[in-house]
C-alpha cells in the first residue's frame, strides 16, 4: 500500500514539473504565431505551378 502513495506523490511532482515547463514556454512566447494569420488570406488553398516538359508544353503541376 505504501508503494501506491509513493507513486502518486512522484506522479504529482512530475505533473507539476511539466505544468511549470508549459507555463514558462507560454510566457516566453514559444507558441506565438504572429506571421501566419496575417498572410493566410494571401494564399489560395491549392497552388498551381506551370512547368514545361518535353511531352506537353503547358502542363500544370499541383504542389
């Protein structure tokens, strides 16, 4: 029975450690994305690039 108490206490300390690491990462701006929302409207859902090959002069290739 004492092993369960030991495991619960260790798991609580590990969870607190991960929570502190998460808070530090959020405070330091690790998850901030300032660039993508401002340019998302400029791009289409599908980007088509035209390339010329020997077989067909105007073949469209989707990326």
